[in-house]
C-alpha cells in the first residue's frame, strides 16, 4: 500500500520531533542526576529542572499542566506519583522518583528514574531494582503491532515473582504533541490492552509503578496531586518514552550516564 507523500512527511517530522524531544529530556536527566543527594530539597531539584529547560529554550511540560504548580514531579518513599516539589529535604534511606517532561519544538519527551539516597533498606533496593527490571522487561516484550497488554503481562510476571504489586490506576500513555494522549498503556493486562495494537509510528510511555504492599493509592485532598500508597509502604517507578518502529521499539529517552539495561542497583 502506498502512503501519500504528505503522510510520509508528517510521519518523518513526528519521528524527528519526538527523537529531539526525548534526547533533550534525557540530557536534562543527566544534568540533574548528580545533584540528587541527601540534603537537597525537592524544590531545589525542581528549580534545576526548570532553569536547565528554559536555558536551552525549551518548556517544562508539568508547569501549569491542569494547574500543576511545578516543573517536574518528585515522589518520595510512599508517594506513587505526582509528588509536588517543595521544602522536603531528602535524607539518607529515602527513595525518590524524579519525573521530567519537556516540550521541544512542540513535541514531548517524558521519563523518570528512582534514586536511592545513600544506604537504603534491602527491601527498598529490591523494589527499585524490580521497577527498573519491569520497565526493561516490558520494552523487551513488545514488537511491531503487538498487543498493548503484552506490556502488562511482562510487568506483572516480574513484579509478582518478587512479591510486589503493580499500580492499576495510573498508566503509561501516548505522547506526541500532547503530554497525554492515546493509547493507554496499562501495566497490568486488561481487555482494552488486548484490543489495542502498538503499530509502527506510535509513540508512548512505559512507566510501571511498583509497590511494596497494596497496589492502591489515594490522592492528597489538600494539594489535589500527590498520590500515596494506601498502606504507607514504598513505591518505585522508572519511565521511558518509546517509539514503535518497523524494527521494534526505539527508546527515545535513553541517558548517557543513567542506569542502562541490566543495571544492578
Ligand atoms: N510525567 C507524568 C507522567 O509520566 C505526568 C505528570 S502530570 C503533572 O505521565 F502534571 F503532574 F506533571
Ligand atoms: Co508519562
Ligand atoms: Co512522566
């Protein structure tokens, strides 16, 4: 089947736009990573993300997104996601997820990593390892035109084998000119996921949130964002933006200095 010239050009512009956005987002993560140490506040991390992004002429996507007040999310310990940077001082033993999303020439890059502050408990380390392994198992499980549910199947297998649970209520998502768009990427297998195919040209995030205890969370009633585990136990997450190509998944947010596939924490 022949694709029209206009359609081919649009597909190429999308690929190039998303690649540039993912590359810049990863570069921002590489810049911030060494600063995430005990003693820094989550608000200081946010300022670094904000200034680095603006200094390079780009836009932090979270700022003012549905009234989110900061330029990134910092989710500490029992926070599953959407933690708002503020006065909290990171301390030895904490785990913290930093989620950075930037807009580069209209295209979004979205990724997150969980960091261990100095010596953490063995259980915390296992949880961080598990969430990282779940992300890469999911990437390894997908191929052109596979089912979106292949992601959830891979994630659940690894998480449950390690005795952890998978968050259902927050999901990966299509990413492009919009921050959040179709398709929905559940990290557990669902009927919708079995119907949804991941076609070449589609771009989306994979961002499994793995919990030490129950999979459920509650949104903070005051700030309207912070999601905490219902049992107060730990949660960890890693996220990449992925482009499905004819040859398989291409990770758009790979960092130079961050943990690479197979990393042992
Ligand atoms: N970056 C998050 C994600 O992975 C979304 C954060 S929404 C915000 O989808 F408004 F809190 F920034
Ligand atoms: Co995302
Ligand atoms: Co994100």
